[in-house]
C-alpha cells in the first residue's frame, strides 16, 4: 500500500461563480495523481457537469450545505468523491440506459449528468456516512495495448515457496493467466499486465505466487475487498504442473493466513478455478455462464468464513423469504430477518442503477443505487440494452442491508431474474445474487 491514496479535499459553496475553482481542482488533482492529460480532462468534464447541475438544483433549495470534492489517487486510477446535501435532485440521466430528448428543455438541463457518467470509467451513488449523498467518479489511467508478447516459459517445479511477487512477476503471471485459462476465470482487470501490477501496487488487489529457487512461476492467487467485511478471491491459478494439487493448496492456505489479519469476515470464491481445493470452503451455489457461442457452463461459487459469525440484521421481501430461509439454514448463518415491501409510502420519482459490463468475460452486473417509482421500467430498459449488446450472462445484486433494495425483488422475478446465491457480508449486510435466466431454467 502506498501513500498515494491519502485524499485531498476542497469545500465550496454551490455557486456557479465557483465552477472554475471546482474544475481546476479536478484537473490538477487528476494530473498530480497520475492521470494523463486526456483522462484528467475527462474527469474535469465530469466534475464540471456535476457541479453545474448541483449548483442549479441548489438555487431552488431552501438551504444547502455546499459541496465537498475529495480526490484519492490509487496508482491505476483517480477516485473523485462529491459530497452534497440537496433534496429532490433528479439523477435519472446517470443510468446507462438513460435517454434524453433534445427538444425537452428540462431534459437538456440534466444533460450534464448524462455526459458526466460517460466521461468516467465507473460511478456510484450512495448515502454518505456523514449525511447527505456521495457521488463517486472513477477515472482510470489509459494503458497502452499489451504488447503481443508470448507467455513466459514455465515448467514443473521440483520445489517451490509462496511469496509476495515483484512487479515483473505480476506481469508474467498475468500473461500466464491468459495463456492457460479461459475468460470464465479472468476478470477484465487481468487483461493488461501493467494495470494488474498497478492495482496490486495500489493495495486494491492482494496477491501471492508460487516460485522455485530460480524465480520461475508455478501458480498465483489474487483477492480484493468488494465490501467492508468481505473479500473476493480469484484462483488459484496453476501453470505447467503435472500435479496442481500441492501448489493450489499452498496458495489457498497462504492467502487465508494473509487475509485473516484483515477486517474481512468472509472470503468469497467468485472466480474459482478447477484447481480450487474445495474442502477448504463452503459451497454457496451455482451461477450460469454463457460463452459467446451460447454454450451454458455451470459456475460454482464458494466461501470461507474467516471469523466467528457475528450475526446480522437483514431485510427480506416476502417473495424472497423461502429462498433465504433455505440458504441461511444450509449455511448455518444467524440472521434476524425483517420483512419489507412497498405499501404506498412515498418514494423518489426516478431510480438509478449502476451497471458493470465485463466485456472480457461477456457478462453484466446491475446494482441498484437509488430507489424510485420507475424501478421496474428502469430495470427493463437496462435489460433490453444489455441484451442488444449480445450479453446473455446478466446478474443483479441486491443488498439485504438496505430495505428499499429488497422491494425490487418482485420486479426482478417478474422479469426472469432468479435468486441464485447469498454472499455473506457482501454489501452493507448479505448480498443476494440474482441471475436473468428468462425461460432458460
């Protein structure tokens, strides 16, 4: 972990006259934290549009606490957080499936949000811990295309040790991954060796490798936090070994020992390889993966509880209750389940859905970010858009720690999504992974 991720921040009134101050902060912070000129300008554009929109929205508000910009450098990207507290702000144009009408003046006023969300690589919208809301904008460094370089030579290791790799070994491991494993086992972050190395350097991803006394690689395992108390693992990957068992087991044992020192409660194998020693883990369930030619593959998921289960309070829609009861009984998880469904209470008009498209693997994941009365319509728009891209492996993650998210369950089920598995501590509380199977079940 480097000190590059220490934040710098700026507090401003939501006054359009201060727009140059906000954009100057974004551009200079982005450049200072490693973005190239093109990426820094795109981040600046996003901040310009967001600040302008929020300043306009604040003009009609009775009171406003102003706005805070916070930039964090993470070696491979810059994360810029916008903290604000303005009631009744319409964020619908942040949606991937959003559309606007050039002839509609009110729609044009919100066009800035549409441009902002498409100028960055990732965004998320959530309640801020200090009150109000947080809009997170992430702009990644632009990496040159990976050189058409053959994977390094590898061979059966007579003896090996498990170590934290150097940058060169991380890049070698990335090339071996692409040579020996299909896209099913490789998230998009692994495509560019330099990006993977920077993600490890930033502390975003943890890794261990198996090497012999000459420094030749025989295997690797990776992990990263995807929630405050949950780690997601990738691997173990084993290269050129006639008997992969010893290296796979050693990698898993070393990784579990390493992450046991963190705050994580669960270690989730979302990208397990055939070499995974399953006796170390609990079986969560199967997802379905559709390859580009339409072939369906079973995608088993596992997890390991790292600490004693502290118990958890979760929300549940009545239509999801039988599934949760079955899963919690099977996994022996102590949960205080509270029922919730919409019964006419006031809701915002427009919802926001975050969308992650992994084009390497060919799957998409939807994540509710903001509740709204148009939730079902919004889900349908996203589903239709993703399917026109030829993507058939589509997930939606529902956080049981947020009551409003479970109210989306009936709409998901009506659209052909089915609950497939529970990820303990995968969000604010447990996460339920829904998959769109339509008539395929």
